[in-house]
């Protein structure tokens, strides 16, 4: 019997290196890297995040015309647009998440209520259909989806399917994420938040990831740290390879998009950059010693 194919789903916060990790994994000849599948629906409709690149595929074409996606969209979305939905809707600021975030060990079951909501019920079915089409179209045994969304990961993990789902939970120092997000917001959002406030949000989000991780069997989840990936790329790649049964290959030294057809991601993903570890975020805490300390403690929870 042939081995079942595998979807590797990266769960993380924004600004945590998921694009880097996806990029490293995409260099395997067994892997199809799809970017953030959660954003495919928005890219088809040209609405929501993605305006900056006109919701195009990373090849530069609109998804409906792209050589990779057009056939897949024709067989799925165009057949039945009303039940096509790639994105689990949830607001992490909703009150019901507070208990989950504070005490994930006790309240994790609350997450299942979100997945069963009417607006989300088509998502796992749609994604299963898409993954199955992609496996058939490429003949490659692995898909890497860097959608990042913990609840989306859970919805796929818990669904009926003919392929394996493996989760990589990618973490980064909460303090670094907060600084990166605050810089990002300075560029893109008018309403500013203090680093302290962002740091608490980042912590909160991580707790929800943690609650989700409790549903995943040990064999199916790999916890990784961005800082380690950036500094020991080959060794970290070998861990993924071994855990998920891939063929071994050499880690790239640069981050670059080749002829991939990926959805979403950070706009600067097209620049070719060396894979290095950057600690410049620490400067933002020079006058915030207490926050730096507290953030360090929060990292441990
Ligand atoms: Zn494309």
C-alpha cells in the first residue's frame, strides 16, 4: 500500500518566522509549498488581506489564471462557490477565549464550539478537497501550509480525511514579536498600540495556540523556536525531516522564492536574503527594563 500523503501545517503568531520556515521546507523536492491556504478564498474574490499584491499568486498571476491554481479552483470553487470557504472565522479578542487563554488545561473544549459554528462548517471540507487536488496534481507527498491559524489547524486535524496532518508550532521570543508587530503597525496602521499592549496580545494568542496543541497527539506535533531555526538551520531542518519521514536535503543559506505558487505571506518575501538571526529588537527595550523582564517570564508559560 502506498504511503498516505501529509499536510504540514505551521501554527504561529504573525512576525514569527513562518515564511522563513515554509521557505526552507519548500526546497525539498517532495514538498508543495502553498503559502497561506486560509487566504485562498479572499484571493479568488479579491477581498480582505492581499490588496498590496492585488491578491495575486506569488508567480505574479491572478489565482484564477495561474498555471498552478487555475485548475484547482476550477474543480473546487467554480463547481460550488457557495460552500467554498478556506478561512475559520474567530476573533481572538472574544470574551469566550479569555478562559481558554488563562486556563487552557481546563477550557480547551471551548475551542470546538468555534469550529462547529455554522459559518465555519464548510472550511475543513473545502480544505480537504483542495489538499487532495493538490496531491493529485503535483504527485508530491507533502504540502506545507503556513496559514498559521491554530483553530484552522485544529479543524483540519479533527476532520475526516485521507491524508496525514502534522503540525509545527513555531514560537519566537514574545518580546521580539511585539517589537516587530509594533514596527509593522507603524508602517501600516494608523492607530498605534504600545509595545506593552501588543506584548500582552501576543502572550494571549500563544495561550490559545497552547490550548489547541493539547488536542494534537505527540507524534503529530513538532514545537520549534524561530531563533534556533535562524541559527542552526540544518540541524533544525533535520529534526523536521526525521519527525515527518521526509528525504534528507541541504538547508538553503538564503531565503528566496523560486518558481513557487504561494498565497499570502509577507510582502518582502520576494527579496533574496541570507538566513541570519537578528537581535536588533532588543534596542526597543533599552528604556523598558521591567517590560523586558516580564516578557522574558511570559515566554516560559
Ligand atoms: Zn501562481
